[in-house]
C-alpha cells in the first residue's frame, strides 16, 4: 500500500473517532447544563472546550462566551480543527484520496455525515443541537459497522489504528480535565462529588450501564478513574486501547515479518499500564500520570508515522 494512502486511512480513523467523541461531549454537556444554573452551565461548556484542547483557541477568536457560541465552535466552526464539521470534512477528504481502498459502505457513511453538516451555520437551540448530534452519531455508527465488515487487511487496520490512538487520547484528556474541574474547592481527591457530574463523564464514553455491571458500589470518582484506565472490558479504557494498539501493530508485523519503533513503544506502554493499579496512580498523582500518558500517545503517533513513512 502506498504511504499516502495509508496516511489517509489512518487519519480517517482518527477524525471519525474524534467526531464521535465530540458529539458525545456536546450531548452530555447539554444534559449537564440542564441540571444547573447559568454559572454552572458556563463552567460545563468551558470544561467541554478544555477537554478537546480548544479553550485557548476559542478565547483567541474574541467572541463573547456563551453556551451557544461554545456549541457552535464545537460543532460547526470551520476555524476549529477539532470541531465536528472539520473532522467529518477532513475524513471525507481522506476518503476521496483513498477511495480505492474503501468499501462503498464506508464511503457512503462518511459522506452522509458530511451532508448533515454541509451548509449549516448554526447548531440552533439546545434541542436542535441534540437532534443534530444524534443524527451524526447514527452515521458514525454506520461507518464503524461498515469498517467492521471490511476485509481484515491493511486498509481496515490503518483506520482501526487511527481510531484507537485517538480514543486513548480522548479518554485520558476527558478524565484529566473533568476530574479536576469537577472537584469542589478545598475538597480532597476522592471526596463526595456530585453524582450527576460523574454520571455525565460516563455518558460521554457511553459507559454508564457498563459501570453498574462492573461495580457494586455507588458511583465514586476513584472507581470512575479505575474503570476508564484499567478495565479491559471497557473498550474505551486506556488499558483496552493499549492492548488493541499492540494487536493491530502485531497484525502489520505478521504480514510484513518486520517490527519497528511503534511496536516497541506500544508494548512498553502496555506493560506499564498492566503493572499499575489505581491506588498507585493516585499516590503518585493522577494528573501527572494522565499527562504522561497523553505525551506517550503523541510519541506513539509519531512513531507510527515514521514506521509507515507517512511523512
């Protein structure tokens, strides 16, 4: 496979995963916003911008902050590289470049998602925004289903690899930002926190019901962290993402008979996660550990680019 085709496929996976995550983030923030007053609602939207790394970029626009402005920036802004519109448009451009490596179903799912956004300049009110992200989530699920029916070959693996790298980054950033923004002033980590806010975190990663199946105890912040970091049953956990990355890179190695720097970094990260537990992470600092994980994920992304000659 040509390296430029592999690059397009990898980033299709990343962009579609990022678009879905942002859809879920917007949906959950709207629902959290409905539970609080105006000040709490503003804080919820500011934290949503922080999760996707867009808080400073939004501030640089000079636009007066409001929930509507934040929703538009997250969903439809052409100037925001992490907005849903930008991600879907970029995925569609990549799909056009790698058209011969995709099935008709994968292309159509991406294109239908783009058609939902084309020409829209405003997300509308809260309910209209919810309707939009619901429609987009349905099309992205169609993309995931179509991807799962592709041949188990390089084309599918590159898109899955992009998805899993993006997924690990999203989960780590969500847990890092939300954990500290939702901690009340003067309260120690692990104290009594608002149940609705922590439920919202689980909703963003589509794991509220799964959490109840795993833990018998009431919802607790340290258990949410344990769930999103270590539980391999949870597809969006950092441990599951680390395992899937190793498996996918192993599939490439099995096909080519060669391993590279990305394989080594992925295995080292997998071993480090497997050797830890939530108590040790809290003792050493959750924020510091998550910050290192995000850095390791970025280094792994660069190693993948080098190994498969994306540049």
